[in-house]
C-alpha cells in the first residue's frame, strides 16, 4: 500500500537520509526576504545554513525573479513594522493615561504610585524599540549582495516555454490542482515546474523550504499541519523518480541543528519562526504602514521629533473617537479639548486651522496638515 499511496506516508528513514544527504535545497522567496528582518548574528547563521549544502543549493528562476522584485519592499516593511509598534505603544500610552485621568476619586494617588509612572514605562518600551532598530542592516544593499554571492551560478535559467507553463498554471488553478490554486498569479506553479525539471535533470531529490502555509502546499487536519500535500509528493515522484519534501523554515533550521549543532542557534530558529508568522504573503507593505512612513518622514522634514507629533495625533484621534461615540454637542468639554489639540498641532507644524472650526470640516492648507489629520483619523477609526 505504501508504494501505491506513497505521498500519504511519512518519509521512511532511508528517504529522509537521501533528502538530507543528496537532496537539492531550494528556498522559497519569502525565506530569502526574512534575511532583511534578522539581526546580524541570526542572518549570518541562516546564510551559513544554506551555504552548508554547497553545490546542492539551488534557486529556481521564478524565486530569483520574485526576490529581485521584492527585496526592497521586504526591508522597508520590516522597518515600518518597528515604527508601527512605536505608534501602537504611543496609542496605548494615551489610552491608559486617559483612563487614569478620567477616573474620579476623592484622594490623589500616592506620590510613589505606579499611576504616576505610566509615561516613564511607555517611554522605556519605546526606547527598547529604538535600540532594536539600530540592529537592523544599516545598508540593506549588503544583505542583497550576500544573497547574490550565495547563489552565484546556482540560479535556473528562464524557461523557454514560460507561456505554456503560465497557461498550465491557469488550468490547474481552475481545477484546484496544487500547488498555486490559492494564489492570484502563476508563481507557485512556475516554481513547482522548475523544481521538477531540476530533479529530473540532476537525478536528485528536492528539499523545499517555504513559509507559504496555505493548503495548496500543505495537508492540514484539525488545525495541525501534517506535511506537504500527498498529491505533490505523488506527482513529483511519478514524474521524476525522486522524492520531494517541504519544511517550514524554522523546522528546517531545527532539523539542520540536530544534524550539525554548530550551524544554527535556538535563538535563530525562534527568530525564523516569528519572522514567518509576522508576514502576510499577500502584501509586503499595506496602506497603513505607508501612511505611517509618510507621517514620520513629514515630521523629520519639518524638524519635529516624530514621537511628539505622533503623540498629538494619537491624542486627537482618541478624542475624536470619544466625541463621535457620545454624539457630543459643539459646546461639550471634549469638543474644546479637540480644538485645543488642533491648535497645538498647528503651532507645532506652522499650519493654519481656524480655532472655531468643527473637527469634521477643518480645511487643510498644505500636505503636512493633511497627513497629520489622516493619521488622527486613522487612529480614531481603529
């Protein structure tokens, strides 16, 4: 039965040994992009792990193309995620401070009460984020060049029948044949076709490392990933005569560490797992992170500390949220608080807004003020 239904059984010990000792290692695109998210030590360990396969390391043309087109956005997205964390922390700080200020009691909090340390606590968290950001690649081009050097002479040529393969990808998508039917484009199938061709030509198995966790790559049951889809292993062996197996990147590093404990540290394995969990494969840079990026760039351009301006935008957004929720009148205290915040922002930025204007009909004078109001609106809507 195992011979007929090969793909449904875990690889036997001999197959596992063949995969690791003679197999060609093929990393997927996002696995390479994660290198821009690592600190130097972890990045060096992952590069060394790939390099340990020597001539058995190989990159499909499609993966190389996707990497070339997307590595800059991967680096930008990573940096924006740190900035977003700072913004979220600032938002929580204001929420907690507002909660404490709104709480009425007959006696003031004791001088040494933690209630007076909220700002200091969140400032410390923000400083830790800043420290972590200093460990990111100072020049992402160096990471790009390291990947280039690693795969020099180990990248597949562009398939001559690419148009035929794209049509086949479309057919398989219509008929829900894995892999790739859950993707918008033909990329996953093009990679699949290339690695089958490579295995057949080299007469070697393929060890595929990917953090694409969709069900067109993986067999899942009760929320647990069992392994690569049986159909994939069956198709691969039937067409090439060689085994195929896939691992999530953290699992691959963990197994490699078991085989050679000097290659990968537990910290790097954990870092890879967190990196894979943090990435939405459908988009490297969403509109919210673009807004934050533009906002911080604007603050820098105006010579304002980004934290100071972000603090004002957060306070204004939270005040708007409360105002809208309570359907307050124009004469409510919160309405005056909103107008005061806008005046403070105007003075800080050198922008103009009429002091008696309602928040919903404020007229903007320039791009900077529009960005400030967009950020406050975004915070109010979240």
